[in-house]
């Protein structure tokens, strides 16, 4: 392997003091300096950061100031980096001795071939009055007069306890992955496309990244021994944060298709279910099939073997012809294949709630995550057992006689 094994990417904006502390703490790591590089992604500071002498390679890449674009700054740094593992450290974090060694060990231990997101342990203290020597003593575990430890975020501690340090993480636990001190193998990072650069403003880009990596089959792990310190409280402990968090929630509602992130009833470009429909060349069957599949369900329908959408469906933005984009499929929770005209007497979401299933010749439901992990095993449901909920459409009857029977 050419180049360093690990690259530390630091998003930066006009915080020279914080960067000096971070680099000084990285210089005290027990990880070999020759196997480490640091890339600082400057998010449009008026003055570029000054890099002191370091025992490892350290470089700066810069982007234009177009607002708070932490995700884009991280991607910029990642593209300039050459390590097989990317470690993201926010510019106001100060890693403890042994941080890198512990975090990299966590990545290796959790890897099962589908990629890993490893998050360290973020601690908080009031370090505002400390110079670099005092900060280094504090993160090494020494007592420093005048330094006050602040409470660690209870919601993170509770989540890591509930999930056995993310070893038992579930579909909703992307919220326990934070980019302040995060490691990810480069292959997974590139496969998922990195951070979403359209997210501008505070927060959300780490949960969005974690959600997409989860859908691609990645494992999560929390490494308690990989500690780093933040100067000041967690966002939840700061005043007047509602507007910031509400903006984050609204941004994620457009991107993560789960009821816990977007509620119900509102339709977004990214659907919960991607439905690939084939064998519906007749416009009447295509129309009625769409009525069945879209009823009371956050879904998008693609007629994969048609060149166009029937005129009667053309005004519905949830319906397309051709193959669904891979990026949309990867964000979806379930992938549904409809093989022939059918009648569905319940909303598609209700049928999908039973898990992965296959009604031969009619309908296949699979988990997107299970597909990426090569673990998809739909349960075969014979047609006689699926009826009357799922059955072949009565294509011998006129559309006007069948309209409304799905209601």
C-alpha cells in the first residue's frame, strides 16, 4: 500500500487556536508518524490556517466561503488524502494519547467485509483558559487547576449502552454516529459518495452519511477507548438551539425515508419504497397497478420495461419510466419488484411490514440493506396463501368495472 495507512481530515474555519491544539495532540499519538497524514479542509476562511512543524505530513486544501459547508470541507480533505482509513476530527476536538490506535483497532475488529463506521468517545470540558501545555496534560489524564469537566451527552451514553457500543445497532441508530470523531474505511466512504454537499448549515451531514452507509450494509462500532475532548458543552447543552435543530430535522426529512425522520403524509423525492414494475405494457393495467402500489404508502414507481409513462399517470411525480437511479435505491428502505399485473387489497407498506417476501410471479419485497449484505432471503408465500390480499389482476375485465375496488 502506497502512502500513509490513515489520513486525519480536519474541517476548519478561522479557528487557529483549536487547530494548534489538535495538531499538538496528534503529535503525541503512539501511532507511527510515518503512517499518518493530516489534511485540513478550510471552509473559506478569510485567512488560511498556519501549519506548525509536525512529525507527520500536514497539508491544507481550501474552498470558497459559500456558507457553513462542513460536509463539503470534509469531502475536499478526503479527496486530497491518500490513507486507506479516513479519520474525521472536528477542529475543536483534542484527541487523547492512543486515540488513533484505539479507533483503528475498532475499525479492524468490526469489519466483516461490508465496511465500518467507528465513532470515538466525545468528552467535554471548559478549556477556554488553557494553553497547549495545559490542554495536553488534561487530555493525558492529569489534573489541571481551573479546568472544569462538563457533562458528556446523556443521549449518546444511553444509546451506546442500549446497543452494546453499536454492536447491536438497528436501523434507527444512525443517530449515534457523529462526525466529530469518526473513522471510516475509504472504500465504504467512496462507495456511498461521501458527505452530502447539498447540506449547508449546522448538523445532519453525519447522520445522513451514517444512514446511507447502513443501507449499503456497513457495520457501526463505538470505541470507548478512543477519547477526544471538546472545549465547551454539547449542542444540547447550549442555549437557543431549537432553530438549528429544527433546520437539521427538515433537511433530513427530505433525505432519510423513515417515519422517525419525516413523519407521515408528506411526499418527498426520496421514497421509502422503490417499486420496479414490469409486464405492464397495457396503459390500463399500468394505471390501476400504480393506484394499488401508491395507496397510503411513501413509494416511487418505475415502469422498468416501458419507454414512457401512461398519459393518465404523467402528472404524478412519483411515477417514472426506466430504471430507478442507484442513489435513490440505496437510500430506500425496501425494494419491491412487481412482475405482473396484480391486485393489492392493503397498502403496500402494510404488506411489507411482514418482512422480505415473494409471491411467485407477482411480487417480491426485499430489504435494501440485506441486498447489499448479500443476506436477502425473501420468504416464499404461495399464491393461495397470499390471497385475497395479493392476487393476479382480473385483466379480462374492463377498467371501469375494476376502478375503486382497491379503496
